[in-house]
C-alpha cells in the first residue's frame, strides 16, 4: 500500500506542475494588466508602463514561458509568489486568506460528506418509505438551487431573526467579532457561530449530491450474496450492513469526494462574498476584475494543491477499504 501511495504522490506532483503552468498561461492570455496601467491618470508613457509590467513579471511582451520560468524560480527557491498589480506581496495576502478559506472548505466539505453518506445509506435501507421520499425531495430541491441562492436565503433568514429578536441571533457577516474580549473558549465559540451559516450553505449542497450517489451504491449491495452469507453466519441485519455493506458501497464514493472539491471551491467563492469572508474565493474574483495575473495564479495554485491533496486522501481511503488495490 505504501508503494501504491508513493506512486500516487509522484503522479500528483506531475499533475500539479502541469495544472499550474496551464493556469499561468491561461491567465497571461486572458488578462490584460497593461490596460490597467494605461488607464491611470495622468496616463503614463509606454516606456513607464513597460518598466512597471516588467518589474512585476507580467509584461505581455515577454514570452509566457520566460515569465513562468521567472515565477517558478521565485516560488521554488525563495517561496515567493510574486507581487500583486498594486506592487504588494502576494505571499502576505495569500497568508492572510488561506486559513479563512481552509476553515470554511474543510468543515463544509467534511460535514457534507458525512451527512451525505449517512443519509444516502439510511435512504437506501428505508427505500420508498416516508423518510426516503422526504430525503429525495430535499435532495432534488437542493440540487436545483445554486449555492449563492442558498447562502442568500440563510443570510436573509439571519437578518429576519435579528429584526424579530432585536439583536443578532446568529452572525451573518465576517468570520469573527472584532475586538472580542475573553479567552480561547470565547474566541472558539465566536468562530463556530460565524462559521455556522457559511458552512451550511456549502454542506447542504454536498449532502444532497452525496446522498443520491450513496443511496444508489447502497441499493446495489443490499441484495448481494455476501450480505446474506454474513446474516446466515449469525450477524444481525444492521451489523451486516455496517460491517460489509456500507464499506463496499463507500468505495465508489471515494473518487467522487476528491473531484467534487472543485465544485465546493467554486461555491465557496460566492459564499465568502455573500457572508463577508475575506478568503481565497473573494480574492480570486477581485483579482480577475483587476487583471492581477500573479494573484490569480496564486489562487489557482491553492485550488490545485487542495484538489490534488483531496485526490490523494481519496486514494488512501480507497486502498484502505478495497484490498484489491495493491498495485
């Protein structure tokens, strides 16, 4: 298993380099930082614009491969992600925002996965009963509702609760209360309350998606011979399902967990904007509007690392659950 996982790490390292280069090339092609500088008042000379673009390593008159080599050299040998279009450090902005996004992404995706697997398995066991039909209806409603609408619905509900109660019941903006007094417990409680609504907006979509797939894979194993054999050997129905059925049904889901992370990251960009979280998603939208190539590439690097890390964890889970995976 260790050899298998080592091979997967090498495979993902190559994928990461390819993904980052493609993101860099696409950003250089699609974005136009020259127009940003030329639009300044008073309008700078062409030579001054070229000097600024060259200093930031985003001059469109320099070949893309040469710019990427300069950027990659700074990243590999100096851990430097370059400068923003405002000539500030990308590293500093990256460091401020990464923990904001990771907190939201990790909690939201894990909650959606756990609830989706549990709900899908329960729905399959209770096929065509009231609970199955209720979860199916809920899933279809959530699947047909964009993430930003769910986030707006939750935020408006929190605002209505505040108006009715006369004070804020659940925080609906920001990820912490500024200048909050108290110890670690008070801060952890404050972070949990601020995390509640943004996490729900991401987790509900995951729950709906994963529960539908989990229900389908669970139905495939419910009538299997090995479950009947396990029951014939003395296991109760519930123990046979937990010990043998659920384990087999989760295996196809492991790959889906990894590669659905991109959709969760996209949803997080809207969620961060709506709830005032200054994370990577909000920065990505802002960087595109400002034609900021180095910032866009930094966010793409973050997304690629997170998605490939999720892919590696999915491979490890697959190998742990399926003894046939030993190549």
